[in-house]
């Protein structure tokens, strides 16, 4: 049987005659998967996890806000006993997920032993796992490198080997799947305004959008009902890149090698439409022109040049210019 069996036997024989810390080999819960009650919850809002091994359970009540759908730039940590809680339970029989997820827990099996962690550390490393047209998935690797538990007799049980608690997966609709609605609050920035072909980017966590187009399409003249149009091709390009780590405007402008991307969705067909509206002249006679950039009838391919579907219309944003 596993290490925790010997640990519990040790309590029966040593608990009444030993002072100080008792050393245990390990909490052996490496096998099996993390379980949770997810009904009605956003994947990153889940905080109660448990690993079941027959009649034994290791319960982790994680500090809220630690799981995010973005790569972690450093290891995320939470103190056990202060911000997160860890509990070991031994039952009279095998336990099922329903024991934790039912509104009223079943009367059987019953808890024989409960040991609560009083000190320790939970660490999480979040990485981007997979991205396709519809779904973006993150993996949260949870480990417990430091752990002190106290039994009912008040004895301190120190696990010096740590616990590999396991991996938890969360997902959300990909940017392409939601027609880039998640970028709606992100301002666009020019990579370079001196070139004849302008490059406009928007960056969000580990993703970026790049739109390049000829500067000549930004004419200081109202378009009326008929927009100016340029086809996706040599002078106009649009791409959604998903990097393996958090990105910046500078990195997006510099360009990513495909090996540094989890995926990318490149428009290989479509049209850029520009609608220009002129303001009234100001006190100095200057007129402001607002150019709204809309991409229509887009067709995408992914990093492997496989078809990634299309988008009927996406408003990338607006650019303003002035003239006297």
C-alpha cells in the first residue's frame, strides 16, 4: 500500500510516546487526476480541488484569483494555512466525486481521520496549452513543495518531499472564435509611422493583432457612403498571433518566429474598408479626419496553413489625421 498507510500506522504506535515533529515519507497522491465541482463556475473561479485515492482524499481549497487564463511570468505562490487550505481525510470506504459536489453530502462513507495543514506553500505555473479557432486552453501545474500538517493529537507532521498535486486545465473561447471581442478595450498602436505601409498593432496578454496597410488609404477627405477598399494581399495583411509567453507591443512589432508561437491565424483573403468622417474646422481652421478601419469577408489559415474559417466583419479601430 502507499506511503500514507504507513504514516497513519505510525500515528497509532508513536503518537502517545513521542514528542516533537514526526517525519513522514510523503503524501502519495501523485497518481490520479485533480477533481473539482465546476457546475455554474468559470474555470478560473474554481478554488476547491480534491484528489481521491480509494478511501483517502487530499483536499485543496485554493486562494481565489490565482488561476488566470494567461501565462504566468513567474511562479505563483500562496501560503497554506493563511491564504490556502490543505486537508487530508481518511474515510470508512471509497469516496466518489458526489461526496464533495452534492448539496447534501452522503452519510456514508464517514471520516475516520482528518489532518489539516498548518503551514506550507502552494505553487502554480500557468502555461498556454493549445489554441484552435474555437478554444484556447491553459494548463495550471500545481505543486506543494513545503508542507506541515497537524493531527488530532496536536503532533506536527512534516512532509519534506513535497506533493505534486497535479495539473488543472481551464479554457475560454479563442479570440478568433469571438471575433476578437476581447480586444475591444485595447488601444491600437503604430509600430512605425514613417513607412509607406503602416503597421498597427493591438496587444492583449499573450496575443496580438497586426494590421498593415498602405498609408495612402488614409486620405483627408470624407468618403460618404462608399468606403475606400483595398484587398488583403501584398499591401494589406492581418494576423492574430498567440505567443507562448506574455507579449508586448515592441515584441509584436519586431515580429515572432513561428517557433515562438502557440498558433497564429493569418488572413489570406478579404478586404480592408476605410470610412472617413471629417469634423468641423476648429478655431484655427484645422479639420480632424477619423478613419474607421473595417475588415470584411476574411478567410484565415492557421500556423500549419490549415483552413481556420472566416469572419464576416471586424472593426479593427479608428485612426485620426488632421489638416489645415
